[in-house]
């Protein structure tokens, strides 16, 4: 599956994200001072949030089976469920850490590889473009949004993976991409939409992350001040929706 590249060229940021500077132009007749020594390129910001996600996911991949517990329904054992996996009845019983923890749980090596490659490419590019703090807030909103939709539509299904959060990043990028980047990005989103319809893939988690990512991107487009005011509201809405989704009987929608 192809991944979008060089799609944030209209954003201010480090080299490759819109602020590359070439040598100073000389006069048309050749006059003017000779070019000075070539300035070293500024190092790209470190995507600390993405690195933490990758480290946490890889670590949980090796620890999950030893830290999980069996899922037994009506006397039938469905296997070991990881300590951070999303499962509606357990969240309803108070294990709310699963709403965010599911990002670090994965169903196998290929699932982990595909998601972490997206974190390394798509996520790191976005984090460098907007800054780690803004990116962290965005990730919390989209992860909660993905978990909320997964609980609404698949309450009794174990759900794992960072895909909902990643699709949230994809939704946030749409309003802030340049024209060429938006075309490439839409092609990637169509591929993911097709994959979301495959059996065993949480289309609801993907959709929830994407839907919550869009308003985050719109807020980013309005500037830092607007974003700093909008993101707490979006975070509250995502968290409230996730809590409601975790208690279907209490709120009478299930």
C-alpha cells in the first residue's frame, strides 16, 4: 500500500516542509557579492511522539501474551486478550485505559509492521510539520474517536491497533495539504477505505478516527491560537463520546 510523501510543503516548518532556502539571488548582469559559504541545513525536529508510539507498540507486541488474560464467554475460551486491547464489557467495568491503550496492541507481526510504517512516515512527517505538542493532542483526540466508534458499532468485539489514530492523522492533513499533496493523499485514503471493508478490520475505528481528525485539521488551518482553543473542546467531546459508548445500557442506545 502506497503512502503519501512530501505533502506538507505548504506548511511552515523544517527543510522539506516549506522553509527550504536556496542561495541568495545575484543581479541579472552578474554583479553583486559572490555567494558566501553554504549554510548547513537545519536538522529536522525529532518526532518524539511517533518514536514513543513505535517503542510502546513494539514492546507490547512482545509482552502482551504474558500480561493478558483469557476471554471466556459462556464457558468458551476465546484466547488471551492483551492488557491494553479494547473490549467493550471490560471498559464498561472500569478499565478505561483501554480507550487509549489499544493503540499499542496489535494482532500480529504484519499488523504491527504496516501500522508502524505509517507512524514512521505519515505520522512523523505531520509531527515535524505542526510540532510535537500539537501532534500529541491531535493523537489523543483521534485515538479516543476511533475507540468510541469501535465501541458503538462493535461493543462485544476485541479491537486492537493504531489504525484509527492514524486515519485521524489522515483526516487532519486534508485541510492543510497543498493541492498536489491532497491528490496523493486522497489516493492513499481510498486504499485504506477499501482495506477497511475486509473481514477482521475495524471499519468503525477507522471511520471514528478520520471523522475526529477532520475538525482538528480545520483548526490547524486557522492558526496556532485557534487550534489551542479548539483542541481541548474536541478532546472533551471525544472522551465523552467514548465514555457514553462504553455504557450502552446506561444511556439506552443498545
